[in-house]
């Protein structure tokens, strides 16, 4: 599974995670662009939890060369802190998530689409209710030994209060993302080259802070990026990798009295992707980014960036995955030109029985703002999934989030925040 077919997708994942200029961090990107759509497939290998058991999968609906996979997730749970204020406000919540995925089963080329709606209702705090939607479509055309991939996505989401660099608003901020991207991958012997181009438009809705209107239009921006990933397979399943990328950001509405945060960035990373075809797979990429701002008010930022991951499968029943990363992100605060985002995460999946899978995870995030100050977030989670039959599975999860900061304006950013969320979800599929 980790052979050449997933080697290129791994590189594309790296490019998206390290080089996507926007407010979304890696965890959010996965939610924005679900797996299964060419150009937006964020899958990074097969684990105990994600591998397919054909006898446990819904059959779906087949029409000609297409497969339609509808599903419905219905969850009920409790959040210990669903409100942004200094005092904890808990609430029961109901989460409804219908989705439809469409995929082709052609011998060549590929097509995929995904429509997903996630509605969250807080029974004690209806002002915090939110509805998120994602529509993505993509296709791949096989041209000789090359592959042309094109995709587009429209996303309406809300910023999660437990994320790094979240504003202390009265309710989650809604934002809209429109994205188009194209890439061309070609293989020639030991060489693999992927060139890509992407344009993303971010639009933020207004909100209130302590009851007062707070426009978020100063965060609206258009991001255009292009680059290439080159790899050389010096041994089977072992490659040297080079990533280069140029990113331009155009802020369309500067805040009153604030200098424009328009910028141009250049990134270079190099490293190795290594798979011993048995227990271990790891990759390490290290490089640098220089970000130059159009306004003389903001000084040039030179940043060490990196991404590393390791996966260990001591048996067919257990997968241990660890990732660390360092990258730059845009800041939510007006007048702050950006931040350095560092993260580490450990996930353990264990298949206790063929129809019972456990997961445990811990994570650490840190934001160092260009203008000074930092923020630290920690996450921990436990989960269990019971595959009841081909068309139904039951999941029980608990996630704990902590967020603290130092040297940052507490009236603007969420800090000293703690939340635990327990959720029971029934998934029905056809």
C-alpha cells in the first residue's frame, strides 16, 4: 500500500500541509477536504482504523461506471465548555452529519465528489449552534506515464474555539473558502515530479465581541501558490525529496488604520521518505521560508520549517503514528502579520477484535506570533468503534482540549480555555 501509488499522494499531502497559506492548521485541513476526491485526498497511508475490510463496508449504489455512497452520522454528547466567556458553560449537543460521496470505478482516469453537511445543536446554548458544509469535486486524467489532477471545493465552516489563534468572540466565526487546484505528476524511471498550481479565496463573516460588532473582513484574502515536488527513488520504497513553493497573498480589505498584510513567500524543503516494507515507515523534510511583506511596517520573516512523521506497525492489529511539524500561518488578530505554528501528535490504533477498534491520541500545538507572545494548546482523545454490521457502526469518543497563552491580548484571543467533549455516534450507510 505504501508503494509508488501512495508515494506521490504523500508528497502532495506534505505540500498542502506545509505550504497552504491560510488560517487552517493541519487538523482543520483534513476536515475541510475529505478523503476520496482526487486533488483533495489527504489520506496518509493505511492504518488499523482506516484499512478496508470489504465484508464490513456498505455496498453503495452503482450506476454505470459510478458508485454512490450515502451515509448518515447521528451523534449525541456533552461539551463541558461550549461558551467563550471566562466561566465554563456546559451543554448537551446533538450532531447530525449526512454525506454523499461519488466515485468512479474506471480502469483508467478517476472522478470523485463529496457533499457533506454537519449540523451541531447545543441544547442549553442555542446561540452557539452551527452548520458546516463541504462540497468538493475532482478528477484525474492519465496521460501516458503522467497524471493530470484537477479539483475544486466550496467550504462553509466555523472556527473552533479550542484552536490556536482563535479570537474571543461571542460565537464561532463563520468563514467561506473557495479553492481550485491543478497538478501534473510524471514518473520517469526513478524520478517523480509533481508540479502544482492553486488559488484559494478566504472570506470571513462578521461577529460580536462582548456584544459589540466586530467585522472580520480584514482577514479576507486571495492566496495563489505554485511549486514543484521532485523525488528520486535511490532504493525500492526509499526516496530523496525536494519541495519548492512560491506563495502570494493579497488581502482584499485592510483593517482601518492598519497596514496591508500582503506578502510573497518562498519555501524550500528537502529530506527523505523511507519505507522498510514491513514495520516502519518514516519521512523527514526540513527547509526554510522567507516571507516578504508589501508594507514596510512588517519586517521580513525568515523561518525554519519542517515536517516529520513515523509510522510503526508491530503487528497487523496495531498502528502507532507520530508527526511533528513547524510552519508559518496567518494570524487572526488585526495588525499581526503572522505566526510560527509548531505541532506534535501521537496516535495509537488497535484492533482488539475484527469488529472493535480502539484509538488513543495526544497532541501539542504552539503559536509564536511575529509581534511577540505565544499560545500553547494540548489535546487528548480516546475512542472506540464497533462495526455492528455492513451498514451500521457505533463510535464512542472523548476529546479534551486546553489552551493557554502568554504575552498576548487576552481580550482578543481565547486563552485559559478548557473543554471536554464526549460523543456517541451511530453511522448508517448503504
